C-alpha cells in the first residue's frame, strides 16, 4: 500500500473480527448472503457469507498499513481481500517453532510486537486479553492499541471508532 510506509500498522485477524461466529443481521446495507463482492469460488467455506464488504472500506479509510495477522496467511489475500475490496496485503508468516508463549499471553503477541519493529500498531483480534496488553505496554517502545473484537459480532463501528480515536492521539503526539 504505497504512501503508507510511515503509517501505523494494523494487524487484522480474520476468524472472529471479519468472519463472526454468528451470522450478521440482514439489513438494507447488507442483504441476505452478505452482499459478498464475489460469489463463492469453490472454497467450500459457507462462513464467507458473513464477510461484510463495508469492513474493507472502513479498514482502508483508516489510512494505515493493513497486515494480515491470521492463520489464513497468504490465503487471506486470495479469498478474503477480493470479497472486502482490499488490495493484496502484507501477511505475517508465523514461525514454525513450538515455543510456548509466556503464561497467559496469546501465541501471536510477542511475534506481532517484533514484526512491528518498534513502530506504532493496532491489533484487531478476538483473542486479546489484558495479559497481552500489559506485555505489549512493557515491551514495546511506542504506543499500541490491542482492540479485542467480539467474535460473535465481528468488527463494529465501536471498534473502528476506538481505532480512529487512537490514531488521532498518535497524530497529535507526532
């Protein structure tokens, strides 16, 4: 995503934040079938109908470097990005080690903090805990927002508002 090299990173998980565990309500803005940008392409995953293309527009509107931080890895660009109207995004490639995280930490926490390389970041995930927030605050040199998304609802306007407020504070500190 050209022109965003100095912008904060936004790490985006798929299952829970973008594909909620419960079907999203049908509305005029989101018709039955999710209003998917593309029809199912043989992936066989009926949960893809839970994607909301509006999430892609709202993520892009944040003006940050979006990064897939999901076990979907590169498949997120093949399957999720087109349905959300997103370009191909950078993808966090998870290490193959079997090292257990510190007690209480999510297995992604330390790795994402390292991936951010000392820069500001937002992490949108449904499995974030206070232990993750405390660890990042103690080990990351700049501010980070770890936004826990309700996995039964997916990303909401409240989540996007929290990110926009945080970005406003980062911009104000620069």
